[in-house]
């Protein structure tokens, strides 16, 4: 199945992930079909937006019936390329890095954390609360090649973020998610997503009433 356009926005892809979670919830409830209106009403979404987003990728619904939940869920999984497991590495074994390594969400649904790295001698060789070994960062190229790592997660200090990003790219990693509060210069043919919790807090602060 191919998209009608190669320029699908990140916002659309993000909404696909939201639709997937909603469909999984309905499936657990034993539901078999759902309309865009009902999906929107139950999960506080926009029915017109749902139809528009899905129309980019084909016709999934049946007039008068709605969407087959199991089929639409499987199609979105394929669109998001979650039907094949992707290996993930995390660099930075501080509190955040270890929590991410042990987080079930990063070890299911198409993802698997294969390694956690650091350079601190006090951490290297130790294990997380759920038993994941902490390896020295010099082994990033070796592990990335061995497991065909697709995604790297950066959870280091800001001043180290660019160097780690460059190291991951040299090791063949094409997708990077960074939690480091630093501006990273993105390289061509890769995808970088930043999660800056402080910026989100500051944005919320702006909109709070005094």
C-alpha cells in the first residue's frame, strides 16, 4: 500500500500513532467496527481529520459500517513500520537513561532496546533495575552493526549530545531521539527528534493564568 503523496506531514504521522492506541483500546474491549464519528467522540478527536489522514493512504472504511478495527489497526502498524522489530540503543545511563531502558514501551510494539551505553567507570559493567547491562560507549559501532540498530536515544549532558549524535550516525544509525536539552545539528539522510521537557514546561507556564 502506497501513500498518495510522499510529503506526509509529521503531524499526520503523529496522529496515526494516536489512532493506533485508540483502536487497540477498542479491540481490547471486544469491539469489531467503529465509525470516524464514534472514534472522534470517544477519544476527543476530530472525525473530519481522521478521515482526511487515512485518505492519504487508501480507503479503509465501508459506508454505513465504518472501519474494521482489526484491519485498520494492522494497516496502521504497517504504515508506521511496526510490523518488523527495530533495534534501539540508549546512550547515557543516568537516571533517565536507565528508566528508558527499562520502560516496557521501548521494549514492545515493534521496538527492542538492545544496549545501554555510558563512559562512567562507576556505571559501566553494572545493570539497571530490570537487568539490562551498561556497556562502554566505545562499543557503539560494534553493537550497532551486530544488531542492525535503527534508532539511537540520547540521554546525556547537553555538551556531549552533538558528539554522541555524530557517533551514532557514523555507526549507521539513521533515526535519533534526543532527550538532551541541547541544539543538535541534524545531518542529511537521517531523522532527528528532540524531546525537551524543560521547553514543554516553559510553554505550559506561558499559557497558565496568573
